[in-house]
């Protein structure tokens, strides 16, 4: 990271590209088709988990030709002292009334599964007509709770990735591709 360098390009901090820009753009079109077919003639509430899903949701919903509303929630992960693990909590609530709507929750990445399993439990109590989840990335081997998403962009290996909405300490979200940071720029992430 060279923030005093006017020629700084965040792409130079990437060691290995995991999903390139063209692959993301091509997959968006396919995912859009899958979602359009799944929700034909329905009224959908797309709920983005921000900040991570911000870029993905912005691009994906422009592939949708269904009737839909959009809202966002924000999650914080608090350390649970007893179990020494992260406990997700919704800190910025949705404004939409989900009752009777087909809800599609969208996140950037499915890792331990705790975030999406917690959010779906809370939303179920709001009596939606249906509840599905969509993630851009799925690290299948890292689950600590049993959870699978209904729509998945890409399955990726267990590596900490940034770009296309995903951050390291709130940086690199603007990258058009998904990649792994150079080793000297990595340290154990404190996700929030
Ligand atoms: P889960 O609750 O462990 O499934 O994790 C979901 C959240 O962890 C995502 O919404 C991301 O904010 C964060 N996360 C997990 N893996 C990564 C990664 O490789 N890069 C950036 N953020 C990640
Ligand atoms: Mg994050």
C-alpha cells in the first residue's frame, strides 16, 4: 500500500487473481437468468448485506427483469467470550415489511456460514412468502454451521480474498476482479 504515490494502483497489491473481471461479468448474466426464472411473476425483496455485497448487488439487479424492491442490512460480528467465536448481529435494520414477499438475501461470500444462517433465522420470523440466499463466492471447506446458498457465483479455495466488494480493513472493494493480496500485505483479518 503506497498511499503517498500518485501512481498507486490497488491492482498491484494483488498476488494472485482468483476470479477475473470477464469471468465475473459472464457469471452475472447467467446468475441473472437463474434468478429471473426462479422468480417469474413474483414480487421480490432483494436484501443486500452491506458493505461487502454492494458491488455484486448493484451489478446483479441490473440483470433482473422481475418485480422487485431493494433494501440493505449491515452486520457486525461481536466476539462471543464463552465460545471464543464471532457472533453476527444485525446493526442496521431493514425498512421493508417482508411479510408475504419473496425475499432474496445477497451477500458477498459464504465462509463459516454464521452470517447467513443468523440473518435467515431472523427474517423467517417476519413471515416472508419465501426466503432464499445468493452469494458471489462460496468457500465450501470453511463452514462451521450447516448452511448452503441457493444461488452461488463461484466456488473458491480457502484463501482470504479481496475485490469486487470484498475488503481487507475496508480497502480493495473497488477492484474489478477477486484476488489474494501479496503476502507482505496480509495479516490475520479482523472482520467486522
Ligand atoms: P461467514 O459468516 O463466516 O460465512 O462470513 C461471511 C462474511 O465474512 C462475509 O460477508 C465477509 O464480510 C467476511 N469474509 C469471509 N471470508 C472473506 C474473505 O476471504 N475476504 C473478505 N471478507 C471475507
Ligand atoms: Mg467484510
